[in-house]
C-alpha cells in the first residue's frame, strides 16, 4: 500500500469502518515515520477533515485514508488512484469510490483492491465480476412506512396548527413510497396518534397539541441515538473528534490511551460530555464506533457461491492472490445450497 501511494500523485484509500481507517493510518505512521497520509471520516471534527482535504489538494500529503465521508459531493483534487482495503461489500460502492480517481475530462479512473484474508478476496472478486458484467444492485425504496406517515402528520399539525385529514391523505398518497397506503391504514395511524395524545382530532380536522415539535425532532430519525463525547486537545484547546458513549464507558479513563486522527492520545480527564486529552508517543488501539457495518446484497452472495462451485479465479485477480484462491478451492466451502459445520471442543462454527 505504501509503495502504491508513493508511486502516484494522489491516492484515496477507502476502508469500511472508522476504526480500520485509524488503525491503518497509525500503523503506517509508526512503520514509515513520515506524514504520508491523513485520516478522513465522519467522527473527526470538521476542522480536522477540512485540514486533511486542504493538505491533499495542495500536494502536501500523498493520500487520504477515508470511509464513506469522501464518496460523494467533495472535490478532493488530483487523485489518480483509489485503493479499496478489503471488500467494498457492495457493487455500487466500488463504482462510486473508484470514480473518485481520474475525476476530470479525458482521464480514466483507476482502482485496486487489497484484501487481508481469503473471505474478503472472494467477496471482492465477486463484486468486480458484477461490475464487469454491468450488474448493479437494485435501488430499494422502502414503501408504506407508517412511522413516516406519523411523523409527517405531527409536523403538519405543528406547521399549520390544524388541517383537513382528507386533504392530507390525498396529498401523501401521491408520493411513490406511500401510493399503496389504504385509507384504513392511514386512519389507524391517526387513531394511534390521538390515543397517545400526540394530536387532537375533531371530526375530519387534526389539531396540534403542545410538545409536537419536540416529539418530531426526537423521533424523525430511524437511527438509534447514542451520546457522543467530544475529544478535546488540551494543548491547543482544539476539538479533535467524537467517541461513542459505549466505548468511552468501557475503555476510557484518566491515563488510558487511544488512537484518533491517526495518532495516540492520553486521556487526562473525562467530563460530562467531553474527554480532555494530550498527544502521547506510544502504541495504542483505535476506538470502536457503532453502526459501521455495510450490508452485503444477495447478488454478491450468489456470485461468491457460484465462484466456489465452479472454482473460478478471474483474470483480473493478480499475483499471489491467484495461488491463494486456487489453494482455498481445494477445501470444502459453504455455498448457497450447502453449509459446513465444524466443531472443536465447546465451539461450533458454521
């Protein structure tokens, strides 16, 4: 990976989790003792991310190790190579990430996948195969979400104070995700909101109750909320990034070490919503953040299963990886139609 970065003008190294981004950046800084790469992910402060982008655009660092934070909407300058570390999990993600290189007229995008184990290699080969066959994952739009209907009713009562229920129903079923919602389903949602005292119903008119805005803001997201702690560098009083509450409660205490922004920090003290830290030169582990797993779609699973059955080693798999795959196929491997159970002592592995 280091040699690839050195031989190109600018490299984006995409990983699937923030923990892996931090771990790779820290390991490379320890091994090569040079400021070759910067880290970029959603749990770093905006200032830290913008500094990394600026240094990359100016050519002062040769690469960025990033998550989905650099997939969309950011002009990241003269990247001429994308490295994907381990399987990207999804076909669309591989195309989007690779397209961040050679991102100007008459240039070609260039991407390389580096895998750390055989399972990642199998999955990555399957995904690249789907790309060459021009098979993308279908766009899945969730239909008939009654939680969304409830949120929209509450928001409308806050905005208008009161409105006609029939007119609102006719309006929302014109949207594609709700075009099959029956009147009975809609009325059930209205009844539920009335019974739980979120709205007031008088005939066909829906009225606002107190506290509707607070309820809407609290429940608009389907993502479970978790408290974050702000990491503050006490040397210059700068905000570095955030850590999840679960990790902080289990792993962080005065004197403990962790890696963020690709460097080690020592915990000075933990306050109500922040962790005061100072730079410290020692080996440490990257934090764990929740909600980082990227799901693998069924088309990719089917392709992996098919490759195993036919013992496929594609031409685009290079070097030692070809030998590793050929050797792997000599073993019994699970497929869509067959799974293998192994046991050792009290442990059972499927």
